């Protein structure tokens, strides 16, 4: 599994927490794979700084 697939999997597993932490609309259903990767990266950056 490559890094992008791992991030997408991570995003799917922690979707609600990621969207809430990034102040995104948690009811958003349609996100592209690129958006999921971008949001997962942003979340991990915030958490690692935390």
C-alpha cells in the first residue's frame, strides 16, 4: 500500500475527528482522493505540532 492509499485509509478511519479538528463541515460526503490526502496531511501536521 503506497503512502497516498495509507492516508486515504487513515482519513476514512478518523474522518469525523479530522474534519472537526480542521473546522470542516462534517456532513461533507463527497471528497476526492486528493482532498482526503490533503486533509489527512493537514491533520497530521497539526497533531504532530501539538
